[in-house]
C-alpha cells in the first residue's frame, strides 16, 4: 500500500494502471476518521476492482464558517493502519494546496438537488462536495466510485454530477451500516457524549416507525412525517431540524405516496452534534433507487 500526497504522482499512477496495465480502478472518497461504514465501501471496491484507491481529504469547501472544519477528527496514521487490513493499493491524502492551488477560482454546482434539505441547512455544502469530487475524478479517473446510502442526498448529487458532466465513472451506493444500537456509523458520532450516544438510536427507531406505518398502508406524506417527528420528540435529548418525505430521485416533497420510491430523511441535533439518517420506502417495486450500481 502506497500513501500518495502529491496530485501529479496520483495522476501518474492512475494513468499507468489504466493504460499500461489495463486494470480497473475503484475510488472510495473519504474525509478520514474511518469507520465500518467506510470499510464496507472499501470491501466492495476490493471485490469489484483490480486497483483500490481510498482518498482521505478533509475538504474545507464543504464546511460553512460555523461548521466543524477545524475540529473535524483527523488521524491519518490510524486510518492507514485500518486500511492495511483491507488490501488497499493506494491512499491519496493530499494537502489542501494540492487540491486547491493558489488563486483557485473554479467551482461546480449541481442545481436543484443541492438546494434542498442538507443544502438548505448548510448553504454551499454541496457546491464544495461537487467541486472536490470533480477534481478527484479527474485526478484518479476511477471506473467506479463508492458512496454510502446514509448520505442519500449526496449520492443523488453525485449521480447527477457524473451524468451531466459525462464522467466515465459508475457510482456505487451501498446500504447504510449501523452499530448494534441501530445508530448509523458516522465520523461525527465521536462528538457524542455518553448520554447523547444512548439517545441517538432514536433516529433509527423513528425511521423504523416510518417503515412500519407505510407497510400498514399509510400513504399521506405529511402524516408520515408527523409520526416520525413524534417518535424523535419522545427523546428529550433530541432536537429535530427537519423530517422530509420526498421523491427518492428528485427530493420533491410528497403529499401523497404512490408507486415511486420514497426517501424519508431527517436531521437531528444532540447537544452540539448534528446527525442525519434516512430510509427508502417502496424501493423493491421500482428497483431503481438503492441499487448497488447506478450509471
């Protein structure tokens, strides 16, 4: 396993792998602080691809001034030791100036999908995500890139980015990985106090409530959201920011649930820590959303 810090070196390695060795490349983009959710992506990349690249880059452009960029957990040594057990070929861990050189002035924005939910709560976030992924895709030129369903809106934004800008990369979205308590793995879970960690699994219980009432025949989107919110509010430590019941492909709010797949998503604060989670409803009927590989 080689750790690469320079953009030019990563570009050179990728070119050799693709052109001279005719091997497929799988990219797992991360901001480090790796956990089991990331590792599930690495395992799938290893299964599908000849060469696996994991990028570790805490992207300043997707953090608002009030976000936790400075305190975001960073431990490259620990992450490297973790990845050593998964037969990763390359870790791409560039400095900020390698990705955003002096006088950098170009940004990428996916309109529409970026403006709702997380985009409304964190203005500029998805512009930062789209920009850094465009750069990473151009440097690494992966055949496949891997993302988790926990960040469902991000996955939609990335799919649209790849489609609209004609990247020769397939986006692979894998199911959310959860702790035994039901809490989705997230690097920000490290911020939770002991009491907040005990409270946080209410997110999964609320989403399970949505699954249950949907299975029982509830098709009113507003009513479904109210039931999810009520479940969250049973936990005193939880402060709900939003509960959304929306079309899983467009994020348009749904008053009436029909045959299309539905994304129930939420953002909740526990003290100073903000967590997101989601569940897909009616996924099996269409077979579109939530499939492992999406062009």
